[in-house]
C-alpha cells in the first residue's frame, strides 16, 4: 500500500514538472513574437494601422485580400511544373463580396429637413445637406456701421434728428457749414434762421433749402450729407439672435439680418418682411440676392422698423451630381426643373436615366419614385412637395476603357485599355519600379462579368520583369487594377506583448511593434516610468537580464514570466 502511494506521488510530480516546463517555455516565447505575413487576426488597432499604410501607398486593398492572394499564389507556385510546361491560365479565382453599408446618422444639430426623415441606408452620394444660403451668415463678418461716408446717400433717405447736413455757400456770402438736425428736427442757417427738415427725404430737403437760401442775393449753395444718425430697429421672428439693435442710418434689411446672424434653421429665407408702423412695407427674397445678385428690394431702414423672419416654407433637398447640392425653400414653382435651376443644374457625370425621389406621404409612410428622363424634357412636369429628397446619381465609378496601375511604381495611374493589352505594356522593365519593390508577388484585382464579383489574380513580378516569363504576362481586361507592393509589407514584423499592472498600459494587453533590435541597457533615470507601487519589484541582479527588446526608446523589462517595467 505504501509503495502504491509513493508511485502515485512520483507520477503527480512528473506531470507537475512537465506542466511547469511547458508553461515557462510558452511564457518566455510568447512575450516576443515575430510576424512573417500580413496580419489578419491582430487587434483592431493594428488593422487600422495597416489599412492606413496601404492607402498612403496607393493600395486600395484590404490586408485579407493581399494575404489570400499571396497564399493562393504560393499554393499554385508549389504545384506548378517547369516554366516550359506551363500554359497561360489564370490561377484559382478568389472572390470577395464588396457590399458595404452606409447609414445616415441624425445628430442633435440636424436640420429641420433631416429631422423629418428617418435614418436609412444610402447609395454612393453624400447626404450632409445644409440649407442653401446658411453659410453666408456663418462666414459673414458682422460690423455695425454707424458712419458710412463712403456710400452716397440715396435721394429717398429720410432726414431725422442726429443727421449732419453740410452746406457750402459762395458768392456775395461765403461759408462752409456743418449743421446737426436737433431733436425738434430743425437746423439753423445764418441769415435764414431755423428750418424744419426732419421727415423730408434728402431730395426734398435739398430743393427746400435752395429755395430758402435764394433769399440771400448773389449767393450760391451746395448741399450734401455728412454723418448719418444711428437708428433703433428690431429683428424678430426665426432668426439666430432676435432683439433690438442700433444700426447706422443707411443700413438695409440685409445689414439687419447679418447683425442678427441670419435666419435660424426654421426661418424663411424667401419671405423676409419689413414692417413699418404695423404695416408690411415690402418682402425681401434672399434667393434673389444669392442666385441673381438682385438687391432691388433691400431697402434702407428707418427708425422703429421691424425686420421679421417667419417660419420657412416647403423644403426640398437635392443631393448628388448637381452643382449646388443643398436644401432649398420653395416659393412659387414646385416642379423639378425649378429645383434643378436653383441647384445650378446637373453636372456631366449625372446619370439622368435613374434619378430618385424619396417622398413622405401624408405623414404615414415614405415611398421612392424613380425618374427616367435622359433628355430632361419631362422634369418640368414633375411636381415636388415638402420634404422631398431628390437624388441624382452618378454614372459608373470607373472609366469603361481604362486599367489602373497602383502601388510602388514610378508612374501609377490610369491607362487607356486597348485590345490585347498586357501587364508588360504598363510595367516593362525594372526601371519602371520604385526602390525596394517586392518582386515575388503582385496582384490583379478584376471585376468578373456579368455579376462583377471581385477576382484576385496573383503573379510573380520578378519572373515577369527580370526573367521575361511570358506565363505571368497576363492579358488585361477593362477596369483591371494592378497592385505592386513595397518590401516592407512582407518583412517580418516582431512585436512584444506587455501585460500586468504596469503604468502606460492603455489596454489589458498592449502590443508594441519592434523597430530596433539588439539595443540593450537599463532605463535612463527620470526618463521612464516606474512599476506600479506595491505590485512588482525591480529586476533582481543576476537573475534577469536587460530589457528583452527596445521599441524605439521604450525598453520593456520582464521578471520571470511577468513584465515589471514599461516606459512611460
């Protein structure tokens, strides 16, 4: 019985020792790993870094596409016989789904128009529409001008207390007078006396003063305006800063709106009212100014005037391939042609055979209406309504008769396709490549008709260019994309994983790429952070070595199987 217990104890000790050895080996080797291929299952942070590097190099491929193409190429290369026995054929096709989804998020700052629409998927044109004309008031520099001596006074300017009247007399009597209209509305002229001028227009006052000074025999007179008075006005309704303002006497409706930062998101830009003594004097349509430069209704304000901005009228949006995509307010005409005119017309890349209108029907449902009008002859008969969204899509994204050369080449870009075009017609010699080009692997990305599935065709660039191997000189088809890679994309990229209670760790397990190897030494005092107090001690002399790696200037220490020092 005792021998059996001893035998059982020995078996347990052997298993424990073997497990400890395996654990120590895995721990010592697991903290420092080397990547020998494009990573496909690393952290999201690494994936984003790789994708960013690829895009900067002109490579419009995902790491998965590059890796799968490379694996297929290596598999094919192993099973291929001698070059002379090979026939020109495409390797195994790699197909990928390229379907992506984009959602339109409605934020707190969304406009009135966007708030009326539900969140939905969208195709390939941006939906970040803004009310037409709103940017003018966001960018305009607001200056309340109390003196505008550089602007001629209009003949219908109404004289009031505080205005300065300049009078020049010459002949039998010479004088230069600057007279301020007093609070009673009068000015006093030598040898003429007090003259009532308030309430007259500038034209009426000029004629009246000429008749008055005619009493002075042999004297001529010239009349002009000096400084104009300031006047109190009100800007009310749906504006961004409603209130009472004091502005210059020559200020107009537009000046008042700029002072109040313009209509709000629910304010009308097409029915701005000027109210004077409880009556509407005129309406001002800002679209006349923005689209035509017409300021004929931008009249000069008078003291006590009210500039009132009512709630906006019907709103429609137009997105995509027009010159001014925006949200527009409708006024009189409610047809699609009028909307195109306000948006500046369609651009040459617009696909008019399938325009689309999203419409909300009686506050119950949303429907889609497709419009096929290649010549745009019928759009004037299509009636639009409040909250409609018109989408003008583009023609095909790619040129139908082009191929594309991307990556580590000296002349990347778009090339015209001709029948019989091959890879060597675009990259014919080593001089066409940039330095450090990866020669063992390149890739053709092709859309396979009729379904346009993505097919990846890998090939050996080095054998094609340096050995003139015709087996890799594939014939191209329209819209093919050729990708040439840099060597750094396929070099080993070792990294270390740091875990534990260590300062500077942003996540439970941080990975750091190794950029420099073989640089050892203790941390520089005062430059790196210390271990978290109370967790782990400093390296034990003689027991643990210097930092296992150094990432740039970031040494990483390890105590047994647990790292204890991380640079801050």
